[in-house]
């Protein structure tokens, strides 16, 4: 697996594919089988992967525990990113939710214990809670860096204006966003903002919850059949994308999902791949060997192109190129 510089603020060389650990446990009633978890982590590491993304909320803390067991004795070889905001409790009390410093401090200490480490490489709020002031988040993250509990700060699921405000106050090394062929709205503000501040960008859900594998049109079950996600329902706008993926897959001797993941690898970011089984992981890793032609990339770009909206569309007509 190739490694590339993660943003311009860290100097860290990160593997092109990040392993998402959301399924590494079973406390929520779904996830990887217990015996498969160390195999998934080992296979990822053997492939050259060094970047694991987790959160305290994933499997109610069990995902962090499993990652912690795996990295024991080889902690220095991995970049660990974890998140707080949602708590590791099944039914958290209101005071333990959110991005404020009380929740932040409690969460980071608990994550350090579960991960069996004395520092976290990248730490970030899981989403903008809409309540905590920017200054409170800034002070809290800054305190954690000064205390040596975290090395770098990041943000996940924040609007661009708020992320920019935080990044103007303290260094923000990472941005985690949803990005795939049917969710490209981050291109309007978030990815340009990340480039401006030199953030390394992590793309979660690169296969759109399995939609881009084409399995749902064949009647298979998956994450999207367990919950309503209107943005991903295969409709007039989505069908041409999957059709194109299937056609390109036939040409490059791959699956539609592998082509969709290979497309994200042509963009400036690090896709986060989730794996519930070893087969899922191996299928995703195969995308690393797929080389899409310029014509194939352009085709997918054009099919899924979004309207940039105001003021971008206006600025196209008045800015000097």
C-alpha cells in the first residue's frame, strides 16, 4: 500500500486507505465476529496499512478496546484517530454528550484507557453539536495537546465556516467528511477549506453504505436496509452512476464497489474503509491495484457532478481566470 503525506501540518506519512473500526465489535448487536477482528486488523497491517479510525461511540467502546489489544506492543507503528461527542454509553446522560470540555476530558481519558495507550495521534469531535461555543472547543483541544494526551486535532462533520473559525485559532490537522460518488457536496466549501488550511482529509463512507457496490439492486441486505437514508436511495439520479460503475468494472475486471473506491483514490483525500469480515477488507484492498483511465474518471466525474450553487456559479462568470 502506498503512503502519502497527511495534509501539510503533520509530516506524517499515512497509508492511502484508512481502516474504519466501526464494525470491530458486537455490543450494538451487529459487527464483526469476535474471532475475525484480529484477523481483519492483521490483514490490514500486513497490506501496509498504518491508519486506524475509531470513535468512543463505536460498539459502545468495544471497537477501541479491540484496536487497543491489537496495537499493544506495536503502538508506534500506527496512526490512531478517535472521536468523542456521542459518548460510549448506550443511554448517555445529557451532561456526558456534546463537545464541551467536561465531555471532552472524560471521553479522552476513557479512550486512552480502552486503546491502552498514553497518547492519541488525532482526536476530534464526532460532529458539531450545535451548542458548544467555538472558543470552548478550541480551549479544550488546545489543553489536550499541551497535556500530551493528543498530538493533533481534527474535526468531523462540521460546517466549513465553523471549521475555518476553529482552524484560525489553533492548528487543525485533520478533517473527516462523508465523500463518495453520490455525496460530493463537500466540494462546495469543505474540501477547499481543508486545502487552504493544509488539513489531511479523510473520506468516510466511500461506498455510500454499500449502495455503490450495486448489491441493493440485486435484493441484498446491508446498512442501508437497516435505516432510512434518503440521500442514498437508488433513484433516477443514482441509477446512471451504478450503471456506469458496472460497465467500467467489466472493462477493468473488477467489481462496481472496487471501481467506486478506486475513484475516491484519485481525489485528494484518504478513504476510510469499513470491514465487517475479512472478505470485505480484502475486496476493498483490491481497489488499490485498479488504475482507472482518464476517460473513465471523467465519465464518473461528469455523471455525479453537482451544482456548486451561489456564490460559486456567479463567481465563475466574473472572476478573471
